[in-house]
C-alpha cells in the first residue's frame, strides 16, 4: 500500500487512522517544536489551579483590615467565619468548617465561567486531552463526539456563566471602592489599591471581551444601521475580543498577584506603601 492510498479498514472513526484517510504512519509531518505550546499551557494552568486551590481553602491572610484590602479569592466573604470588617455584603451563612472556601457562593460560577470559556477550552483540550495537541498533529483518541454529549454539552452554559461573571465583577469593583476608604479615613489609597484597581479593570476587559458578550451585544440583528448604539458597543467589544487570549492569561496573573500581595500585607510580611493616608 502506498502512502497515499486510503485506509481500507480501521477501528477509528476519527483522526488520521479513520477509514478513507491516506495511509501516513507518522503522527505528524511537522518538524518544529509543536509540543512546546501545549506543554507550557499545561504547566502554567496546573500551577495556577494549585495556587488557587491552596489559597481558597487556606482561610487565612485574605483581608488587610486597616487598608480594607479583600482578596478576590475570598470575595464576597459572606460566612460568620470571615474576619470582622470583610463582610461588606453581610453574613449569609454560619461558621464554615476548615477547608471550605469562604467565597463558596461565587467560586463555582467563576470556575464555570473560566472552564467554559472558548479560549480556555481550546487550551486545555490541547494541553491535557491532546484533542488535538496542535494543528496537523494527530490526536490519540479513537473517536470524536465534539461537545454534543454529557459532560461537554454543558459547555453551552457559557453564556449564563457570563452573566454571573458580570455580577461578580461588580462585587470586585465594590471591593476596590472600599479599598479607597481605608480604616479611619474617608479617602486614601496605597500600592495595594492600585494593584486591585488594575486587576478589576482587566477583569472587566476579559469579561466584556467574551465571545458570548459579543454575540449578546451584536447578534440576532438584520442590519446595524437601525441600531447605532448596539453597533458602537459591538465594535468596542469586537476590539476587546481580538485580545481575548491575552486577557485570559493576564487576568490569571493579576488575580494571583492581587491575592499574593494582600496575603503578604494581611500577614504583616511587609507594609503597604501609602500614597494618600
Ligand atoms: S469566551 Fe472566554 S470568557 Fe467567554
């Protein structure tokens, strides 16, 4: 059989070994380091998830009372176990046992939002499931069902997680406003306030750059000329959408930096440099 003859028989229903595909035994003919991107993605995502898991179950060093800095991993803090002063939205639950995240109300939605994000889907399908690991590189799976069955059909919930993420971004914005009102002062800010502000601006940019947001703003219209405001909003969201991958990674970094900075200040490792008050 020559390399270009179709495969007469194969158990695979998809991929390069499926019936009808040309017989090429090599997994890929690419000679570049195609494995580098999925490997780096897998390492970075694993490291971030490990950090986030440790921090959310730590239940300590999440609130700097004098500066009113609340970590985004603990916001909103709504249990009786939350430090006094950090419960800006009230006390919804009693004391939590060890290892249960204080922000239990929002974390499932945030997780759902990121996990169902179109960009992250592409990234972790490639990095962890090798489906496929890179362009023109065969995947090891024997069949392909796409996102039409459980559990991947749940990826279609992304648009609803987007709404929840918008509400959570409002909560994060409120935290920044509170950081401009440190203990004993009506106004003031320090380096931590600036870090929190940058984080929340980028979180909004990431949320608004979402593909679902672009469709909600500009989809299901016959023409833009009759809807000039929606056209403007769609143009704005489209520009952000072109940067969605960069925003996805940048916000992971700013979330981590913001939480780590607040943890160090709250633990007394160093003092927050104050610019006003
Ligand atoms: S597509 Fe990434 S957040 Fe919606």
